[in-house]
C-alpha cells in the first residue's frame, strides 16, 4: 500500500494553483537592480559615450575588460571627447557581474541589461567585442545568436546607479543628473528607500520618459505612470544644508 500513498500525495496537488514557470517560454520577473549582460550606450544624437579612458578596465577585479582609446578623427568624431574607445572587449568567462565598471564610468557609457541567459560553444564567442557591445542605430542592444532575449531585458539598464543622490543629500532625490540614451531618452530615477511606496513598484517599472510621453508603453507589469519626486526640504535663513551627516556627540 506504500505506493498508493505516493499516488495520493500527487493527486492532492492536482487542484492546487500551479507555481511552476514554463521556462524558457515564461520567465520570472527579474529584480529591479539586476546585473546582466553589458551594453555600450550612445548619446541621443548617436555619438558613442565611451571616451576610451580605461577606468572600467582598471577597476575590474576579474580583469575581464580590455580597452584601448584612440584620438577622435577631426572630420568624423566618434564621441564628443578628444578620444573614443577604439578597442573594447569583455571576456565573459571571467566576468563576475559586479558592475564596478558601471560605477567607474565617467560618461555612463557602459551599462548592464537584464539578459543573463547566454551560452557559448567556443571561447571566441565568450569574448564580446565593441561591435557586439555597442547599441545599434536605434539604441537597442544587439541580439547575438547564442542569447535568449525577452521583452523588457533592455529596460532599467543599471537602474541601481540612479537610486542614490550625491553625497547622500536628500535635496537631490529624484533629480536627473545623467544624460539621455539613444532610443530611450532620459531614464527616470529609481525610488529610494525613503519612499514609502518604493516597494510597490514592479521590477519592470523603469520606462523611459520618451516612451511614456509617446504612449508606447507595453508589456506586463510596466506602468505608464511613475511616482512624483518629493519636493526637497526648504532651507530657511540661518540653516545650512551641506549634504553632510549630522555630527554626533563625541565625533571629532
């Protein structure tokens, strides 16, 4: 009778709600600050953001990034600066997706998507070159044959970078301090921990201002309305707001 008890356990689950995702056709929502495959962004005028400074390569703990800069051609500059990223490679056999490169980038050139499902059949495919990393003429990440992209994987790129204000100054909460991206416009800031409604936003909440204004918002869980930024606390005469933490007793 032991096997009958086993069938009974299985039979009890028939009428219960299913919690299994039909992967890979159906995927679970990814976290808001998910670290996925990197992309190299462009400005809204189409010029590349990367200036070939090599800071991303210098800060990488896994030493998976190789960058070489070159002088911009005077007649056809690639980036707004004096130099541009002539060579850019990421070895994904080494990358640990810590995204220190994203934090180090002074021009917000390297960002990360939500894509993490990609595999290789040879080592050569694992080394992404600049032509594979830089976005296309419409600002969209390039889809390679061994990558499984889904709707929304290109949204909210490096959203966690836009989640904090400079030096912890609350007066800058919700203010845009970053440049726009080709195809997406100026991405909205992420809601901070001080926002009581921050936990109510879905993982796919981040949509560009351009898409929202154009009414092109599509997809499950994507909202067409974003929260209103709180007004900064006014500084009255006699008060000082330097963005520093209050000095505690005994703190010298």
